[in-house]
């Protein structure tokens, strides 16, 4: 599997990409080309062009959850494909895969922080596939669906409100999910924001795949000014499972990264980072 970071909060010195507080990863695995999240703007398209990656030939677009910093790139992406059709260029219409509630409105006060395009409009142009349970996309690559909550120190705080069965309720981001690759050295976990809890995600990935070794974890860990208890228990968890590598980024603050570095081999992440796994 090959993974390229198209969007992250950070960029590297002397590499002239565009950063934004968002996520987008380009993944090639077992013959499939996958875009995991679309960021907040067209930054992922512009960065992909600089990296000579063709986003017009994707097999899947997968959403980690419905927040704006992961889905608002939908509009420029649709324009990219529409313009390709107008110019008679080669392109594919990818399958969109997400949790069933990923396209529900998400309100923070009066602000819409969810997808700006509705499921109704998208399904006119694309094959939409929704699943709250795991989906095995290839022999070694999985979409996890809704994450089981196994501990009491993560995923406890709602962010705004969302509609559940037509009723506006506190949003605990049940649509939050992740991807996992079963490498020869152990699991590679790929998260968006980990609203459901990065430790919960890892434990669920182990359950789904039957593999207990953790080779790498990349993505947002949702550790932004976490409580001392949550940070301590997260660090203790990583010290116990002993991952080979950690690529904590996006919604992981500096204090949390410093703490995580005591429990694992923590690496810098920025736009343009390329990772490869057997």
C-alpha cells in the first residue's frame, strides 16, 4: 500500500504545497486508487497536481466523517470531473463510501459544519455506498464503519448537533470511521479525526482483522487540549500496544504529540509525505 498526504495542517520547509486545517490522503492498494477525505477546499487538487497524481481516475472516495474539513472539497472535486467530461478527457466516476449519517446536517450553533452537498444531489452523479459495518475492500484493506466504544476516556464530548431519525440531537459523531491495512508487519491504521477515539479505533481494527500487531497509525488523534486523564490514558495505551510508528497529525496538538513521543516512534507529518507498506 502507498499513501500520500494531500492535505494536512502542516507543510514541509522548502516544499511548496498548500496546507489547511483539514485532511486528504491518496491511497493506492491492491490495484485500487482511493481518496480518503477531501479537505476543506481545492487544496488537495492543487497539491495532487504538483505531485503528478491523477484524481480523475479514482475507484473510491471514502469519508472519515461528515465535518467540513473533510468534505467541503466535494464541490471542486465534482467540478474537476465535470470539466474532464466537457473536455473529453479520461475520467472515472468513483464510488462514494461513508457511514449512513455522514451527509446529515451538522450544526454548531447556527453554523453548518457538515457536508454542503446533500446525499440527494450526489446520488444523481455517483454510486453512493453507505455502511455502518466493516467493508473489506481488498484482501488486506478494510473500511471499519461505525466504531465500537470500548473505553470510558474517549468520544465522550459532543460537537454541535445533528439530525438523528429526524430529531435534532447532540452530535457524538457516530459517523466517524477509519481505514486499516493488514501489512506484513502489522496493522496500519488511517484515521481522519478519531472523534470515536483513536484507542477505540485501534481495538476495533484488531477485532475486525484478527491481527493484534500495530505497525503504524496515521491521522488525526482528536487530542486538542484533551483532559489530563484522557491524554495520560491514551499515552499509557500506546505504551502498552507498542506500535512501530506513529504519524499523529491534523487535530493533535503539540502538547499531545510531545506526550505521545514518550510512548512510540513519533514522526513529522506534512503535505507531500509518502508512506509505503508491504
